[in-house]
C-alpha cells in the first residue's frame, strides 16, 4: 500500500508532461475596450513600509505569478497523505490541467515562517515588476452591468493565520452592458476584498481616494494584505477577519504593472494557463493556515455582481485613536488574537504540546482556587486574618454594600487618569503639528516629549498610590466607626503626602533601576512584592516612608511566594476586568469600538478601587499576624487601630479570625 502514492505520483507526472497544450483561441472583440478600461482605472497601491526586521512592516508586494512558476524552490504536490511530489518547478502550462486537490509548495514552513518567505519574495521580485491582474466580467444575472476586477498575488500571508500564497482583489462595478460603454462613464461602486468579505464604497465617497481622476488608492494591511480605504488600525470580528489590520504606516505609492486577462475563458486560459488550476496556491495545512485557491475558483470570478450583493458591507470597524482609562479593550483584543494565533500556530502540528499547556493552565487555576478560603468573608472589621480568597470576596461585598463610596473613588481616579491622557494627547498633537504652522524643531520636540513622558509617568504613579492610600484610609475610618467619605479619605492622604511620596518614590525608583539590566529583573520582581505593602503601612500605622518599606519587608518575609501569587491575581483581575468585558462586547455585539472602549474604561475605574481594597485586606491579614512590638520605633501596634483626635490616640481592640493564607 505504501507504493500506491508513488505510482499515482509517477502517473500524474507523466500526465503533466504528456498532455497536449490547450488549443489557441481568437481574442474577443470586446478585449481592446476591456483592456483600455483596465489601464484607465488601474489601482495605486500604498503598501506599508518595510522593515529591516522580517517580522515587522510589510515584506511582500503584488507579485508576478510568472516569477513563482518555474522557480526551482516551488513544487506541485498531490492530495495524498503524506503529499507526494507531482512535479518540481511547475510551469503555468502544467497547472492548466486543473489538478483539483493538489497544491503548490513554496520554500518555507508556514507555521514557523521566520525570514524564509520574505527573503524568497525579495529574490524573485528583484527581476519581476509588481503586477496586478485585470479581468472584466459580465454577470449572467445582471446583463446591464459589468465588473472590472484587479487581482493581487502575494507569496505569503503574514497575518494571524499565516499561510503560503495570498490572493486579494478590488472590484469596480459599471452600469454598462459592454466595456466600450463603461469607458464613457464612471463606476457606480467599488469593493475592496478584506479576508472573507469586502467593503463597498460609491465612486466619489469621501473614504475612497482617487488619483488623477480614475485611479483608486488601496492600502493593503501589513501582513494580511486586506485592502483598506485609508490609514487606520482596523478591527476585525466576523467577515472582516479576526484581529487587527494595520495601514497606519504607508510607504510611497506603488503603481503595479497591469496584466490584462482576456474576458473569454478559452482566451485567458491560453494566455494564462495557470488560471485553470483548481488546487491551492500554497502548502496544505489544517484549518485557516491552508493555502488559498486562485481567482478562478472564487464566486466573484464568474458571478461578481451576485457575490457583491451577498458579501459586501458598507464599512469597517476601526480601533479608536487613543484610550480613556486603563488597558484599551480594542488594544487588548488585537494583542490577544495575535498571541492566541501564534500559540495555535506553534502547536498545530504538536497537539500534545497544546494539550499540555491547557492542562497546565487548568491545573494552575485549580491549585490557586483550592489553596485558599472563600468564606466567611465579612468586610468589617478590616483588621482581621483573611485568606486571599476571603480578601477578594470581602472587597466585592463591601463594594455591594457601599457602592457610592467606591463610586467616589472611581470618580477621583477618572479625573486623575484623564489628566495623563490629556498630556499624552498634547504630546501627539505637538509632534504631528504641520511644519507650516510653526511646528517645533526636532530638539524642541524631543525635549517636550521627554518632559511630557516624565509628567505622565509621575501622574500615573501618583494616581495609583493615592487610590491605594485613600482606600486604606477609608477602611481605617470604618474600623474606627467614623462615617466614611471619599473627601475625608483624600484629606488623610494629603496629610500623609510626605511619607507616601518617600515610600512610593523609593519603591518605583529602585524597581526602575533594577529593570534596566535583564540580569536584575528577577531582583526587581522580588523587591516589588516584598515592599508592596508600604503604602498601606504608611496610612494604617502612621509611619515614615522608610519605616513603611521596612515594615512591608518584614510582613512578607518567609511568605514571598504566598504573597506574590495573590498579589498577581488581584492586580491582574483589576486590570483585566474592563478589557475582558470589552472583548466580550466586541465578539458578542455590534457596538461601535469607541462605545466598547468607554464601557471598559468605566468598568476599569470601578474595578481598581475594589482591587485596591482586596490588596489592603491582604496587608491587614499580615499586620494582624505580625504585630509590631510597642517599643520598635515609629511603628504603632499593628494589631490595633488609632484614632487621631485632639486629645491624642485612642486604641480599639479588634477581633482576629484565623486564616489559612
């Protein structure tokens, strides 16, 4: 049985070598007008800028198919498993015999492309001009309209679903029965192919750019080559593809050579026999990593108007420029899809590895959930022993009991965060100011950018420190029986600004310095966890910044891993709540991306005070477990609270609940 594929491969090779050439056919009388139409409306292509790194920018261009066929590194393979070689260096005449189920195999591995395809593309395109194939089609169901199609071939799709070969197209529709009649008018509609669908524009629409009156401008997205109408970051969900298409960095315009494809099948198969190929233009792979079929296998090749009516849409979703608060849902969506696609691609031929990773993730979640307690979870008193699970549930219950209080913290958090957003936008506006309007010099721009970056960093740190400190003050108020308020908590933060500034300043400076060198990054992580309770210590124990850092180190000593895990989970949940909800809205609804980002920003603003509360509960758990001795300097007893009134400090004993954290 193992010899059967070899026999079939040999027979197929003989067939390729021995079958006669397709018979010549006379050209259609309509071809001269159709060719003139194709030249008149030939597209202007704005590829994304190339990069010295093959992983970045655009490494491919619309390629002449003749540069691929006959190349020594290309093979035609059969549909058997494993696929056997049918013919090396196949020519267009070889493909003219159809070969359904077969595929072209290019040099490289589409699951791990590296730079192989980029280097090969550069090699074959060095001696062939960028080319687009033009074809005029009459739809049998719409005899009074014709379609002018331009087909682009790229040797590789370097998008989330990497695959060999990539056919894209743009289509112009004319209310004319013949090409000659179409030459007397403008198109009525234009469609740009984008993954599994296409986007429509009317001739003259603002989004459609036209050069010299007749040449539409197309922006192929970096890697995916989805044809877009402008310079934006586009959001794909559905027929738009899953992920984000980037056209924000176009290079100078490219005007490909127009290779006219005759209207009649007999004529175009004679001139371009590869247009009879029924196989795939790229290596066969599972799922969406498979090579594509050619233009002649698409519905738009024979029934273009019907296909347009069924598949074209009026617009594309774009990723809003800038963000409001926290991680942008659309930005996280783009990153998550790209990361997930890379994971699937790397494990597609190693399913055991994917299974192992999923099993490890499930085991990690189970281990984290089983190593804690979730009840009882009384929010008050704040100073008591709690497992990290109890801390999370207690924070959520306190939020449910006093939503107005958390709403106040969220409002202050929003205001402070928006200041940083405004500063960042000012930096972008100054950088992009046109030179004829008095744009700053390069040195001035660099200085301004540095100052703004420093200001944004300091304000971001101050915002998170103030939030954590205010939440600690609020919990202290509740423990003392004082009616809590956002204003009172913020006043306590202001009164403690000096020790807070010193503790936070030392904390972030040390981390920043340690992360400058890769070798000391683990030390930075250790330091970040061991001093994570410094801000709550300043507010709850009324100590100096230096003493608070030392106190936090004492509380975490011997429990670094059991502290690092809960901290990562709590902070991660706080940061991820908004983006996760946003991604669900992106995939489950048709809401505009801007509204989704606003919604996720609101959730982020509410989630951060809750996460801060859970973190402070972790601090109180350790403070109750390790009370400082009364004679240890400027630290009061961590097992008691202190009210500051004019008569001095009054102690209140608080209960303790045993914890397994």
